[in-house]
C-alpha cells in the first residue's frame, strides 16, 4: 500500500517503486529521502560543488533541469551523487588490455570486480588472449582460450549479485580474425552459459570486403605472443591488432570462408540474439581522438566505444518535455528550449567528471584526460506520437534529425564555451582534433570556436538505451526505440531480489487517455511489431551523423521473420554507415523481450542487462 504522500508523487506507482528501490538515498540510520524532488535536490547540489562560484545558483538551475524528468542523467548519477558513499557516478567502463598471462588475467578480473562492486558495468576485449590449444611457454601447458576465462568473469558477476550488490552488466568482444571466433559465436547456444555477458564480434572493413568478394579469411594470432617454435612452418601475415601500435606479424591458424563465418554469425544472432556486430574500423576512423586511441571494446550496451580504462558518463534529454500542445494541430517541439537544455546538461555531465569517485586511479586519469560525455535523447517515439508523426515516416525522421542535430550542436557550442572558462580536455591537440572526420563536418562557427578556444570534452553525444531511467520517467519510450507495446506486463527486480509483475501503459497512451478518454487512437500510435526493420535502420542511420560516439539500438523482428531478410539487416547497417548492429528475434533460447504474462528475458539492452 502507498501513503497519501506517495500517491501524490509526480510519478506513477511503477516509477515510484523503481525510484524507491534503485535511486532513493537512505542513510546509515535508515532515514530516507521523502520524495523524488529530494533526490533531484541532492544530485543538483552535488554537481554544483564542481562550480568555482555561485554554487547555489547553479544548483537551482540543475534542479530545474532535472525536475519533471526533463534531463535524465545516468542511473549511477541519480543514485550516487551527494550520497557520500564510495561509489562511482559512471555507469560503465571499458577495462584495460588483457595481458595474456595468469597474473595479467586475474589482475584484470580483480579490477573488474572492484569496478562492478562500486556500481560500474564493464567491457572487455578478449582478443589478446591466445587461442585454445596453443602452448603456454611458461608452464608448457595448453591454453584453454578466451572463452574459458570469460566463464570466470561470468561467475564473478554472479557472485557479486548473490551478495546483494547492484546487478552487473558486462560486454565481451572478440575480433573476427581470432582463431576462437567460431566458438565465441556459438557460445550462447547453451542458454546457461555466459548469461551476464553481452557478446559482440569486432568486424573489420577487410572482413566485409572478403565477404562481398566471397574470399577466404585468415584466423590468426601475433607471433610475439606465441611460444618459440609454435609458428614454425606456418604462414605469416601482418595485421593491426589490439594492444599494438602498428601492424604485427601473425601466425595464420587456418583459413575459413568469409561467407561461411558471416553466415555462422548471422545464424547465431537469428537463433539466439547474440552476438551483436561492431564495425570496429569505422568506430576507430570516426573517433575524435583517432591519433591518441585504438578502440577495441564498448560499454555493455554499445553506445560508447572506449579506449582501455575509458568511462561512459551518460545523460538523456527527454523529448516529451519539449512538446507543446501535444496531439493537436498546433503541436510542436521547442527546439530553442532543447538547445538551451543541452548546453546546461553538458555542464552537469562535465561536473560529474570532477566530483565522481573512481574504482581505479587509472580510470580517473583516463576520464579526466578526455572528459568524454555522452548526451543523447530519450522519449523519441512518444514525442513523435504527440506530434502526430508515424515512427516510420520521412517526416518523423526529419523531426528526429532536427532534434539530435539541435542537441549535438548545442552540446558542442556549450563545450567550447566551457573551455574558455575551464580549459580544454588535457589530451586536446588543436590540429589533430580539427582534422577528426566528425569535427570536419561541424558548422564553421563551432570549428572556429574550437580553433580559438579549444573544447572542454573530446566527445559529447551518444544515444543510450535509457531503459531504466525512461521507465522511471513515467514509462516514456526509451532512447530512439519505437514503442515496443502500448500496454504490457513487465517484471521489475525489487530491492529484496524478488521480481514483481506490473501492468504498464506507455506514456503517450496514458496522456492520450487523460485528454481524450476512449476516443480512437491517432494513426501515429504504432508499435514496434508493426514496423519493418528498415524503419529501425533508417532512424538509426538518420541520427548517426549527429552522434560522435555511437547508438544503442535493438531492431526487433517477429519470430516468423525469414533468415535471409534478417541477415540482410546487418549488411544494410554496414552500407548505411552505422557503427554496429543488433537485431532481436524471439526464439526458443532467449524467449521474447517483453510479452504479456512472460516478463523480460535476458537480452542485451533490457533492464536486466543495461547498466542503468
């Protein structure tokens, strides 16, 4: 039962429960915040501490942006800012390069455990671990391969969960030319295996060329990482690999058909939803710090490609709060207010970097060297409905592009202005930065500002799944996703570790019913199942030019969707210039994401795998 005060809260009972169990601060004496406004006040005051003056005024401005869910910072910020606890305010980290030794592997495991214990999800590239069956020089034993060590990480994550710690989220990547890539692709055929990991294959441009030309593809490993004599008589070719500054000689383990390997990857995604695909060369080519970093992993949901020990500092602007006169002919999105809110959100997220604790000193060093942030949007589908636009219409994509362009350019202008007062991020090198592909496409006034004053943050934009915080904000549609279902039953993990099923209505539907009662819905009310996969791809591709990091997007297709057209989604994603692709088809191993009476299953971007 809820008290009168609780029922008068600006959030619905489901969102209230989520706030109470995940984000409300309770001190050591059991005294709890009495409202979500108290949480907003706490967060606003904590972030204002990074200001050198007028802290009270900045706290007031930050509070106004948080109020009514206009700006939704990452869950670790909501839960931890101003708490005084030894927790990080960063949702996720990519961890350090895995050294191929027992000491190196278990040192990395310890770092991962410390990071997850303080609330951060983790991403790892396992491509540096020698393949199964190779010889370990120090002991003369046979290497068990990266998948065996991934199981150790999976057990660590499960153990932390059993102690009552916040649930973990992990990403594992492996290159498409690693000798164990086929086992990696097949890993999730066992529904009990690696359940705390999201898996993604690092697909190179070279592989995509070999696929198009139906060529053989080498599976290989660096010579210098192998035991003496292990490459005797083997074919050797050079390849740029993670952990090396330049191409290195590699032993070719064997050749496989690029087409057969791709089909194995696609069949796995079709049958059990993983692995996802990361177009890693495109990620690196489009990296604003291309001269400084070599990226080979992302955070658990894929929207922030990061260097070793990089951190993701996320926030989403709630587009439904910028709609005037919803459902009417006069409905409009207030772009001026959106731009101003983007500028203030950049300041808040930059302050997070200054006030946050970090599980490891090297994470602090990396975060403060680049001052990366990831500002994005959420509630897009609901905003489109409130404007009378069908998600798959050209008009909807045009509106979405205007919104993300407004956020992106507002963020960059704000970061240039911050640099004038606070200085540029330490890794900034003016000439290199201005030559980054994304930066060359910015308007002249922003480039001129960077040339003159520098810029505070190396990266500014990302579109996260935002599932948990969107549910908190009265169940608005999440990220750039279409509405999955306007009414649904959803299982939500409670503070006591048990699940509770809730009947949920989408925000736009609830608002329509509030205004119009049982009047028939407008044609703009379209669910995900009614959309062709191309509508998902086109929306993601339309927004990517205004996102300097990446976009977390799941393309949902019906269970009866044919394999050939499913596989074509991934080829089209590459053709459209996307940085990655994940499609989900309900299947016997993972079930469905959301369904009446079924609740949630484990999948990459649902509430159980998102690092909220």
